[in-house]
């Protein structure tokens, strides 16, 4: 390498001059080397856009496992808000060790897809592959000719340990009715226990009984605990059950990923913190169960920032078949985990869950079509205002929940009635095509049944034949297809609201192939493909943004600074990470790019018309701001770092959800040591 090129690399990485440098048999002599590289150094020479610095070299900002595929993506925006950046990569790229400045690999980047523009991102792209470098340490990728570098990242077997810690701690911050003491939450996010006042969670009243001011005492229920579901504080039975199952899948499949030191109040009790967190959710799910075995479907809580400031009443919805089936599934699946723990109190807890699962199944089987549509007067008169998201299921989704409850109860008890239900209904649940990411939950449960000891051999063989052949074929073709499908190496057909969850769903299909394929080589290939989706969420995307909040302390130099959330709302000290304010806590996975986003129609309604509701100074100002992005962008750039309320509708872009969070944790668990 030329003397001048070496000086440029050194100045980019350590910010000091160099002298008498040469590359070859003699170690370059440098005047000094800083012990650490400032996080902002990578932003040098970059244009700033609405989502922060516009990167041209994107990497997983946490890093790469030693034996994994390692590819930096170089990008030249052609379409979208960042197309003002004109970039053509130099012919010489280097992987540089930090802080020494030593070049460990150099070469030219490879052009993606013959130089064609990717339609999903609007970018031209190149790849710089450094997979053969396995030495643990800190690194950066440098364009030597253009004087631009990537963010710093690590190569190590334990790079995701702290990331996992923060991701699981998001559930702790979402606990309702639990004090967030400074020693656990951090001084910036400490808060008293929420929703424990008069008329709140310990005295929850029935919405469907007309919200009488003095309902019968027997109708008032103690429903304290549980998790806020997303950016609001409501709690949904079926969804909580899904989070419990997903977290326990992560634990059962990869127990080595979880430890007892995540700095939550239960840490150090000898039980992995993920099980402590799951138990918190299960305790609330148990309070939602009636003596007859049925489960109430939803609980609505008042909002405020911080949560302890909320003073409004809490209300619950009636028992439903779907909520009860999902409760049965969660109880049964969890009973297997807790009943096998060495701690006597957890063994007893597992036994109690077994009884709850059986009671829930009995009620749901006797009451197969009890539905309730919350917050929807058109389907359920009088329900408007009870929570936000619609938790009621379609008929096919209720069948899927029934099947899932049956297979976990069969695993738990071995009773023939549950196997008979599974055998009678699995055929109706097999995807006609695919499978696609939208069917990942039912694919998961079908394959789980097929591997259970005692499953009917013909049913198990039919499931494996239908599903595994397609999953394995897709996994085998994955790496070769990337050359044309996605320069960011995490292809997904549909970008929708919650696209980051979509990425984890797509990855789950690959994880299922890895779990159930009998060919060890194909399993390894499938798992490697799933890892690419974690890299996407960690910064290998068109924004170069880690889609987890406030992750600087875990190694990210450009992570989400804001999200839509009632606690961390616009106008509070938590609204955005700045030098003066803490912003939201670390570890929340935000929704992601959403090309279906729109601001409220009131912004364009003529004054005086029925739709004209945006007449306050605040709403007028929000209507008039620039929403490009997320509007009018390629799908993967349909994102904006903001948390503005109605009518700006930022919840369609940046709101977190424990759906997203639990799916992400399950993905990351496969790669956490």
C-alpha cells in the first residue's frame, strides 16, 4: 500500500498523524494511537438527513460471530430521501483492526446484481466480504480512496450477550404495577408502581357491564401485574400468552443464551432471568382466569407519563374462546418448563399451570364460539374505547389456537383426546403454498407436534413432508438468491406496519428448518441465513440504523433515538436521546419501515367538512411538517425517527410492541453465548 493511503487509514481511525509508515514485513511506525475510537468518528464526511447520518458503508454495529458470514454493504442511494448523496466506492477497501490501525484484509468490493438498482431500497450496492477473519477484536471497514469508514464493530463469540440483556429488560420496563427502582431501572427511568390506585388494576371493573359506577362486588377483579402491550398500557390475554410461549421457545431451544444477571429485581436467585420475566406475565394471565376455567380477553389501562401518573380507571372485557384457548396453550407449554425446574416452588407452580391449562381447555371446548370485539361498535356495540388493538380472532385463527393448545396439552399429559384433536385438524392448517412468514406460528406448532414422542406417525410424516421440503429448499437457495433479491441480505416480500417483526418472522422460518431438518449441513445453512436478519436489525439496512432504542452502551453508534410510547412521549424528557435528555431506555425494537403509512385524513379535509378535526395549533403544525420520509419512499426507506402523536400517526412507524420484542429475542437467542 502507498504511504499516503496508509496515512489516510490511520487518520480516519485514530485521528492522529503518522510518519515513516510502510506496509509489508516492517510494522508501520505511528506517532501515537488512541486507546479507543470516538463513536462519532465514523460520521466524518457523511451527509446528515432526517434519520441522522446517511451512511455509505453499513455493518452490524454490534458485530459478527467468529465463524459466521461477515459482509459489509456499501451503498449508493439512487431513489428516496437520501438520493442527494452521490457516492461511488473506491477500488480499495480494508478491514482495519482497532485501535492499532492494522489492516487485516484489503481488496475491492464486489458489485451487487450487476450494478442494478434494488427496488426495495432504491440503492445500488456492493459487498465487502471478510468472513475469513475470525480473530476476536474491534474493527472497521474503510474506503481508503474516499476517506469514509464504517461504524466500529466487534468480532467475538459473545457479541450479543449485552444486546440480549437489554432486549429482555424491555419487558421489565413494560411491567404494570411494579416499581422501577433506580438500582434496576437506572436513575433516568425510575418510576413508582403504576395503576394500583382506587378503581385501577386491583379493582378492575367490567366494561361490558355498562361501566356502572358501583358494580356488584363480585364483578370487581384484582388484575394487577402483567405487561403493557406496546406504546399504550393495555394488556391483551391472547397476545400475552403468545409472548410467554415465544420467550419460552427461545429458552427451551437455546438455554445457553440466558443467564441470571440482567439487573432485574429477581437477578441472582438462581433462576434464569427470562423465566423470572415469564413468570411475571404468567401471574397476570392466571389472574385473568375465572373459576370456571375461562379467561377474560382484555384489560384497558389509563395512560400518562410516567406510568405512575396515570389516574384513570381500569376495565376488563368478558371471557372469550380465543383468549381461553391461548391461555390454555401458554399454561400447558409453561408447565413443562417450570415443573422440571429444581426449585420446589417452581415445580409447584408448574403443577398449578397444568390444572389451569386443563380447566381452560374444558371451558373452550364446551364454548367454541364465544367472541368479543373490543373497541369496535360496528361488531360489538358498546365496546368502543375498551383498549386499542383488536384482539379477537378469525375462525381459522381460533382453530390454530385450539390446535396449539391441544399439542401442548398432549405433550403435558399424554392423553389421547388431545392427540385425536391434533390428528383431526392438522390437515386444515397446512399451508396451501409456501409456507410464508404470515403462517409462521401455525408452521411452528405443526412441526412441534410432528416431533413429539407419541405423535401419530402418519400425521407427523405428512407434516414433515409438506413443510420441511419447502423450508429446506428455501434455506439451501438462500445465499445464492441474495445476489438478486436483497443487497442488505435479509429479503422479505412484504414491508408492512411492523416490518421489523416481519424480518423476525422470515428468520423464524429459517430457524425452523435448522431445528427440524435431519441434515446437519442444511441445518447449519438455515441458521446462517437466519442470522442475516439479525444483522439487518443491527444496522445492515439502508438507514444504517440499529432498530433498537438507545443502544450505545451495548456498542451501537447509530441506534433508534425515539419511539412512539405513552411513557416516552413527545414533550417529555424521554422523547429522544440527546446530550441533555436520556430518551427511552435501551433495547426496545421499534416497528420499522412502513410503506403503507399515512397521516390522518383530517390533514387534507376541507374546513367545515365532517372530516375536518385538525383545527388546533398543534394539529395544524403537525399536518404541515414534512413527512418525506416516510412518505413517497422505497419500501425499506419508509421510516422516520419521530414520535409525534395524532394526526402525525408515528405509531405506524416507531411504536414498539412485545410481539416484536419476543420474536426478536427468540431470533437472537440462537446466536447468543
